[in-house]
């Protein structure tokens, strides 16, 4: 089987007030070589009912050590076409965390918009109440997102652009409210979607001449 | 919240039959929880377990997985904070140094959840099995003799979902 060829990575930092943990949370995006252009892939722990925000230790210790760093051992994952040790691979992601950007920065620099999409049965909306006292609003109905909430075939589908102010926080608490309101068999979900054409992160060539010098 | 301490490491090697270059490893680790103490001595409880097993690639993948626990403080080799990278390097050194273990041995001890695919595979090989119960969970003990050690590694090759401690045990290693 062809190895995964990771050609870039970027980590998005979400503000400290995003969850009740009062510490920064992160979203990690890997870029994998594909036929036409690199494919961005959000790295999560696989839950369909959680937005997948991760603390730095969760990203390194669980998400990466639990999957991609192991693949580096048998070269079923390579970086820029070359084998890499799992230690060096984790080092690349540590650098990405240190150089993290905001959702706005991700859009500006890499052309990717982060959208939190939360869905659930419309009949559960009145029961969507926050289990956390730190929530900025105590129910979905009280929030600005309840206005003009798209509903189709009995399902609501809320989309929140993480570039908006406090969007990451609001999306987190709403996904928690929906989880509390829904029964196990209810079709509800929460996910971060990557929208837009991605430009993979590249490092500038330090020795490339400046355009003005070339023209001269 | 509790964390695991690891105190000692030992690596046993095993050459697969008819394949002198196919070296397999059994990694024993002495470890225990930070909040469990022996009532008489007051010392932290610790015991030796087979934590990783297989080819160098299989062992290192297991090391990456377990080393991840260092990042959140859930695993502290020698009682000190560490990183997954340092844990992986420690296991890598263990594999490359191949220091002979002065005291102790490892042996097959295959116990898997009842209904695991290995049970049928073992029966197809003519191995005896017997049921075992532990903390209300049903397991199947697959009887593998000391002269059939290669089967432990063949089981790991075929069923990589199994943990090393489900396949082998160590004995006679010195207590810290």
C-alpha cells in the first residue's frame, strides 16, 4: 500500500475561553500529497459528536502517538516523500504548535475556512440547555444562533464560521448542549469542516533573490 | 489523578526458527501506580509485566503508543516527567544494546477475551484452551508450551490488536 505522504501541517490555536478548561485548545491540520493538490486533513480522535478541540498534550500524546507517529515507524507515513523517525515527526508537530495561527490567520495564509457544523433533531432544540455554568448563554434558544436556524426534514444544521468573534467558544457550548439534549439513537453530530482551496504551508527560500534584484 | 511509574526495563531476544535474521523481542517493564502502597513496607506497589513484544518495528510502534502517555503526565519513567520522544529513544536503545538479562526469563502466557479470533485460530493449530474469569470478564487461556514460543510472535503478527501482556509473562527478574 502506498504510504501517506505528509507534505505540510498547520495548527490553529483557539482562545483560552473556548472551553471551561481556560487554556488554549487546538485544531491540527495535516496536508497529504494527492493527485492534483495537497489534501488538508483535520486530525481528530474520531468522535462524531464532538468538535475535536484538543489540548496540546492530547494532540501529541493521543492523536499523534495513537496513529500517525506509529505509522512513521514502518514508513507507512513519510514526510515530503522521505522516511522519518517518530521522534522527529513529533518534533515537526511541536514546531507547528509553537507557530500556530488563529482561524483568521488560517484563512488569510492558507485559504482554509474552519466551519463548525452541529446538527440534531429540531424537536430537541427546547432541551438544548448548557450543562456548564461557564457557558455564555444557558440554552440554544437564548443564543443568537437560534434566529433563522436552518431546519430541513426535522433536522437543524447550524454552521458557525470560526473566524467570527467568540465562534469557537459558542460552537463548543452548543455542541455540549446538543449532546445533553439528544438520546443515543438521535441523529446528531458535531464536526469541524475545512472549506476553501488550501495553499500548503511552505518555508520561504532564504537565498532566493528579491524580485527587484532579479529585474535589475 | 494517578499516574504510572516505571522503574526497570529488560529486553529478551528470541530468534525465530529457520530464520536466523528474524530477531524478536520481549520487553519486560517493572512498574506500578503512584498511589498504591504496600501495607507493610510502605513502598509503592510494583511488578514486572511484558509491555511490548515482537519485531523491532512492532515494539517501536507499541513504544510510540505507550510513550504518548508521558505527554499528559500519565506515565513517568523513573518517577520523572518525560516526553514520548525520550520514551521511544529509551526503548530504541534497549533494542539496539541487546544487553543479556542476567536474571529472569519470559514464557508464553496467552489469555485473550472470550470470542477473540485467536481462540479459533489456536484450536485450528491443535492447542488446548480453557476458560478463565477475571473481575467478571470471561477470558480464554490458550495453552502454549515453552517449546512453542514462536507461536507468541506469530500470534502478535496475525493479531496486532492484542496487547503484549495478553501473550507472555516474565519471571525471576529482580525487584527494585
